[in-house]
């Protein structure tokens, strides 16, 4: 998947909350859903969106599936954001340089 899919998936606050829950390690859907204000099937739908976006891995473990953050998917998103930030800083530096070259009134 591409960083665009990741950004779209992370636009939803519930999906960001799921990612936050998985920061400490893999969890089954029941543990992810515990205490959330949405149903377990709804959590499963969000997990699928995150998985399809390349942000999660899914590993069978007995009769359940463990969800974990996918380092490759997160890394692709991080590279995009790093480049975006670099471009913004370069534009700021150009603007500051242009401003400094203007005659003072």
C-alpha cells in the first residue's frame, strides 16, 4: 500500500486509538476492543482497514488472530512525512532568505 492509504486510514480517530493500543505489542481483537465505545465487529472492520492500508500485520495464533503494528507500513508513512516536513522547512528558508534580501523601509 501507499502512504495515501495510510493517511486515509489514520484520519479516523478510532483507528488512531487502535494504533495507540498496539504500541505496546500485538493483541487479539478482544483486547483491542475492550473498553472502546464501539462494538467488537466495528473494531474488526477498523482493523481490516488498517491492515489493508499496510499499517498492521495479522498473525494467526490458535483460534484467534493477533494484530500488530507493521513496521514497513509505518516506515513508509514516516518517510513521506519527513519529506513533507523537509519541503516545508526548505520553503520557509527560501521565504526568509527572500525577505532578508528586500530593502528595508
